[in-house]
C-alpha cells in the first residue's frame, strides 16, 4: 500500500511534476496488481488531482489566454501538433473564442 502513503505526501504539497508522474505510474501499477481499476483507486485519483492542479488543467478546459483571447486547449493542442510534425487544426483567431461544453451528469450515458 505504498501508493496511499505516497498520495498523502504528494497532497501535502509536492511540486516536482516528474517525481509525481513517476509516483502515478507506480500507484497505477500497484492498484492493477491488486486487481483494481487504477482509475477508481483513491491514491491514483489523488495523485492525478495534484498533478492536474500543478499543471493548471482547469485552465485548459475552461480558460482563455488573457493576452490572445484564444482558448488554452486549442493553443496547447496546436503546439503539440506542430512540434510533433502535424498540421495544426484550425486555431481560433485573436478575436474568436471556442467554448467547450461539458454534458451535465444527467446527460451522460450509463456507465460513462
């Protein structure tokens, strides 16, 4: 149950993204080794939560760059595409905004 001890330590203020990511892989493998789905394991979920916070994931889903007005998800995705050698998808112009919508929990299909 090393993953639970690590998760507590991480939630107490760890800031090293690489070390947290390694702990995440170890925690997921430990959970799977116990026959659990890693995505449902408390320690795995808490480690992901901390990592997401450090990487400002909430800005990706809900935020816009204050300088360009472009949506953060589109900017990051296009940067990844470009650096991977892919054509960027259509980017929103400086005065355009892409609104990302999430279904409410009531609208999600069973099991998803």
